[in-house]
C-alpha cells in the first residue's frame, strides 16, 4: 500500500470527515506497511474498503450528525469498535452507576465530539473531566445555555457503516473512582439553571456569556428573565446588574439599561470599570450632565481590574469631553482630549463624534461660531 493520508486522532477536522466520512485506526492492522513505525494508537487513515463498512472490519472514527435539544444540528464524530475504549467502557459497565444510563455507558465507549467554528469539543473527559475552560468555549461558540443544548442526539451518517449507531449525550462526562467506578455527568444540565451562585470566575463568565448570547440571538425576553433571577438572588453583585443593563440595551430599552447600569455602580462605586457603560448610555438618552458627573466620579474611583484601568481612564476622559461638548463647552472639551492618542475612538465606526479627531473638529467649529463678529 502506498502511504495513505495519516492523521492523529486530535488532528482530525470537520474537513477531514467531510472528505472521508470513515477513518480506520492503523494500530495493530497495518504492521506490514513501511510507514507503520511512524504511527501509534491514535493514528487513523481513511477507510479504503466498501461502503457501508462492517463494524467488525476495524476500529473506526465515523462522521456523525449532532442534534441539539432545540433542533440545531452540527457535524461530529465518534468511535466505533475501538478496542481500548471498548475495554474501558466494559470495565465501567460492571460497576454501579450514580444515575447513569445505557446512553451514558455508550458515551463512554464512543466518546462523541462536535465541530463548531473551526473547533472541536469533546464530551468525555476521563477521570480528569472536561476542563471548565473547554466547556466555556463550547457554550460561547454555540451562544446558548446547557438546558437548550442537552441532551444531544448523535447518529452516524447514513451509508457509512452497517448497523444502527446512535446515542445521546446528556452533558460533559467524567469518570470518578472512589472504591468503585461510576460515570457521572458534569455538570448535570438539569441543575445548571438553578446554579446561579456560588460560582467561580469561570462559571460566572460562562453563565453571563450564555445569557448575553441569548439576547444577541433575539431571545432577549428569556435572557432578561435569567438576568432578573440573578439580580433578585444577588442584589449586591454588580456583574449581574451590568448583565441586566446589557440585555436591556440589546433589546433597545435604553432607559432601563441605564437604570441597571447605575445600580451596578451603586453596588461597587470604587470600581472604575463600571462607569463607562453608564456614561455611554447617558449619552444615548441625552443626559449629558449625568454623563459628565459619572465620568468625573469614575475618574476618581481607585479600584477595578488593574490590567484595564488605563483603558477605562481613557474612556472616561473621552466621555467627559463629549459631554462637555454637548453641554456647550467646546474649549473645555478640547482641553480634556489632549491626553488621548490622536487616533482614539469609541463605539461603532461612522460616528465622528466618538473619535478624538471628529470631536476636536466639532469643538473647533463650535468655538468659531461662538466668537463675536468683528
């Protein structure tokens, strides 16, 4: 056999499965080939036999469709008849399970994966579990919350491999050992909705991003309900008031967005990073004096994320300059802009008054109009 296309398990991409829907593990099969010494247990090549292939013909990775609970579908893949995986799973199956079903055992055996945005997410994490950072990437990419995603049904593409090969993924799996082995789901999607706190930083980030994603998809009513639940349970958490402000802003409700953003500042008035969002909303609703007051208060605040403090300082300087211009003080506005870089800009492109260059030009024009005629 001439040297085939070889891929390590972790290298296989959605394009590889589009070009070759069935990949064969070469370990223990192609020993006579010259290129075999360069391979290991995780090396695969495209299946070169007849379709549909018989499962007993080898150990495979087969292309699949993954269907989310709410109906969206993504490409994926899973193992069929991989000896090492089957051995582990059969060992697992001999022990008692904490709420695990036959589908969970199948997930341990097949270890399905899903492709999204040029990435691949795995649901089986072995004894270590799937890292929370990987779970966060998954939820951010799909822009949805666990209860809208799980359970995921998966099935091999038709005509690729003989027999029925389908199953269900109920969450991110890990194997625990404490006297006995048992498969558990981590997290249990049925509990995520109530697990608003206490959460660590990564979990909070995932939760906030998933709710923001709902709003960006147009499901802002659901997003607002979740944000309301969070602020009701934790009324002194500024991050949840900021989240509520963001959802209101996405829905177009700027007055309520402003009220929520102000509440965030009231929860943590020393955090400089909370003030720019208030000032932006005040500009949008026409409260220019409020924008000036809050930008000055924000500049006096001492705390906030150290790595972004200078960035927030520049934002507040610019926003105070914009407020001064709107209040009829172009000279003071221009003076505030001196410390900012020449190309400084905020917000969307096309709004000249949200750039230093454009605001300076507007200040110069306003000052000329204010000069008495000779």
